[in-house]
C-alpha cells in the first residue's frame, strides 16, 4: 500500500540499483507523519488502535462495479495536517498503525497477480550503514525477505478489511458522523467528513444478520469502533493544550 502523503519517492526495490543500500534502523524523521491527521488501519489493528485513536470510516470511491467503498482510519488530529498524537519526543501513543511501522517499505501491484516491494528513496535512513537489503550476489537478505512477508500478510488483511467494509455498506450500517466540542474560550470545534456505525440500524438487524456479523468478526470491529470514539475527547484536550489555551476541560458533545 503506497500512500502519496507518506511515500514521496516510492520505487521498486531493485537488486542492481539498490544492491549496496542499507537501512539504518535507528534513523528517525517524523516530518511527513506530523502532517498526517488520519491514517488507514486494517481490521486486525482495531483492537489496539481503538485504545489510542478514534477509529472511523471514510468514503474510498467506488469499485469496478460502481459500488461504494469505504476504508477505516485512525484519527490523529482535528484539523488538516494536524497530528496531535506526536509531540517533540515522538509518538505519544503506544500503538502506531502498521503501514507507518513498515515505512519506508510498501507493496505495490505490478500486474493482476503480481506485487513488488517498493521503498521510499527519500527516507533519511537509507545509506551505507545499517541492515543490508541485498547480499553481495544480489539476493535479498533475511531482513528484506522478512519485510516482504510482513507486507504480503498486511496486504491480505487490507483485502479482508475491504470486504468487511463492503458488508457495512451493503447492510446500510454507516452514516455521516459529526463531532462538536466547546473549547475553554467558548469557541466551537466541529469535526466531520467521517462515517460511523448507525446504532439504530444495527439494532434493527434480524437475528440471521447478527449471527453472520459475529461469525465473520465484523461485530468485534463494530464494538472496537464504538469504544474508540471516546478518544475524541482526548484529542480535543491535546488540541487545546497545543494551542496553549487555559481553563477547564472542554465539554464535548
């Protein structure tokens, strides 16, 4: 999964061009991440992500048949290019989405049934020291093979997450979401553009649909999503602190 806001110069990993390239595992540069106010999370990440972020859905265009597609995201900030989950010391949360942890690597489709490992050549940690990506004879190292396996496993989870979203759309379980908060100075803050599970429609499902949602794991995702919405209030608190506002804790609606 290549994200244009993160992977600035993504190219296919090449045994000739990148044979001498190494990855410094100690390198840190959160420049691009600081401007991410949300990021994709797969269904398998909900259990951990819901403890740290609001996890919601967004519209993700349509498929080949013209059907609506949705994607789940972890919300980092309340305004564009605002990441409240990072401070001067780095991430202030315990769980970081998988795509960000796998960076600067990504997997891209080179054909219907072919995927290639890509790397962001702009990453500051690439150079002549650290973990070798290829051996002297041009073969992928154990490190590179391990990264490839993680990427492939995650892409499989992305597909399962897409199918889960299709069920939510098919059952009409998503609705537009709006979050309003009153800041200490009396000003209003509104966050919208997201999708949340419609509790009323969920409660109207028949027994067969409820059983199906439990069996395919979707009910667990829904519950994690519902729990995660409590983290909106924390984002408001962090937003206020970043602005340097003083006063009592904000009242969220």
